[in-house]
C-alpha cells in the first residue's frame, strides 16, 4: 500500500513537471529541440549535411549574386534544369535565412541541425500562441490542456518526422510553419496598425517558404476586422494596405524571381524539374497540378493507415488516425461559439488544402501527411476549442496514441533517403 502511494506520488510529480515544462515557451522549445537532435543522432544524420541540402546551395548562389546554383550538389533529384543551369523550384526564403550561416561555414553547413532547431522554435512559438490566445479569450483551456497540446504538436504530429532529417523539403515545411505561427501570434499579440502590419509580414514570409500557407490568412483578416471593428472605408483601406503591402512585395519578389530565372513570372521551375521516375509518367499526362491527383491525395492524407510498416507507409498516412486528438475539431465545428471563429478557421484550412489536394505528390518519401503543416495552426486552434470540456484522461490517451505512432514511424522514416 505504501509502495503504491509512493508510485502514485512519483507519477503525479513527474506528470506535473512535464506539464510545467511543456507549457513554458522556452523550456518546451528546448525539450523539443533536444528530442529532435537525439532522433537525428540515433539515425546517424546529426553530424553531417543531408544529401539534399539544396537551400545551402541556393544561399551560396544568392551570396554570389545569382539565382542558378553556382556549386552543384552530389544529387540533383527535383532540381530544375533550364538552359544548362540548375535551379530550385521551391520558394526561396529558407535560403535567404541560411545566407549568414553559408557565408561563414560554406555549403557544408549542417542543415539537419538548422531544421531541428527551427522545429524547436516552432514548438516554443506555439506554446506562446496558446498563452496569448487564452489571454484574449479566443480559447478557454487550462494550463494542463495547453501543455498537452504543445506536447502533442511536438511529438504527436507530422512535425516530428520533419524536424530531424534536414533536406530541402523538410526545411521548407518547418520554416513556413514557423512563420505561420508567428502570423497568428502577431494577430493575438498586437493591436491596431501593428497587428495588421506584422501579421501581413509573417504571412509574406510564410508564403515565400510554402506558398499554400498564405491562405491561413483568411481567418486572420476576419479576426482582425471583427476585433478592431474596422468598418469605415478609410480604416479598412488603411489596414488592408498595412497587411497587404508586405504580402504584395513578397509576391512581387517571387514573380520577379521566376521571371529572372525562366522568363515567365508564373514558372517556378516545375516544368523543368528532374523528378523521380516514380512520378514522371503521371507528370507527362497531367502536369504538376490536376484534379486527377485528388482521389489519391485524399486517400493518403485522410484514410490510409501506414501500420504495419511497409514501403507504402512512406506515402503519408491519415491525419486523424495518426494524430487522433485532431478528432476534437468535430465537436468544435458543431458546437463551439462564436460561429464566425469556427468558420473562419475552417475556411483557412479548406482553402489551403486545395492546392495540396491537386498536387502531383503526397510528399513521398515521408511518414504522415507532411503538407498538412501548411494549415496545422488553425487546425490546432480548432482542436483547442474542441477539448475545452473534455476530461483530462481522454486528452492524455489520444496524445499518447499519437506520440507512440509518430515515434515508431519517425524512427523508421529517418534512415530513408
């Protein structure tokens, strides 16, 4: 009996210590980064640059005043070949962020370390976002619930598989995700002109990392208009200018970037990319985006269950089966108020999902629905609203299932190229 009581006390103390650790933005960022780095070390990736650290090479090109790669990586999968030069067909902001590091360390700078630390920052930013969302009474959850949501994001979602591998695709997702969180954080933190400008700036940076993520701004515009009661034409125009200016400048740069490389503002390089033979036949028939891809993308993002693990498991996996806490969005959608908040969040998710569902690839090779990171912030806020009245043991159970599945999948995924 005494032993039972001591074990119960130890468990309670450990649980509360974990809650305190995960609820604090700084400590949870450190915890997540440490776990990501451990996973990278176990997989043998931590101490060397990844094979597809293309952003390092693009940063080097920028530092030397050009858009085509000055130095060529050993592997050229998914690079674009145009006029006998190699280009990236991905949004350029991560390379811009890497420029100081490449200037110091060269293209051998460790992109695995960069991506893991950036992912840890995402977790810290999200913990701060939940605090701010609570203070403005957008969500009504306890400290324990906030901590469990942070733990869930860090280790029970597809962020875990992206954080520890480096590579151009994972780095783009993580950087875009970080700026999406910052956009929401700006909306909940600032008021007046500052809120509009910094929200727009963060959305522009998110767009220049992952283009579909800009659509989460649908909710943020609705939120800021309703909160500020910005009904006069003069104020509406002023606020939209403050938010739209950085987005338009970012879009203008992106269009110029495309024109300077390919002579076409709408050409990102996908027409010329050296893709895997796995995709080449369908690309020849349907192009990079087509409604033809909708059924397979829906299947691998919402239906397919990747256990037991096989080669097909790395095509993605069901958002709700792998991260079952996300089922909390359904009670939020049906019951939570005010309704405009729910429909605003849901609209952001659905519109951001459209280009993802029409894209040629599911994110292969990956474990879990990688592209959902583009709209994970509004998804997490809907989840927060959905668990407001849930018992703690239900949340703990669903978070534990999510973490267990993603840990297993990540350990299997990390050694793969």
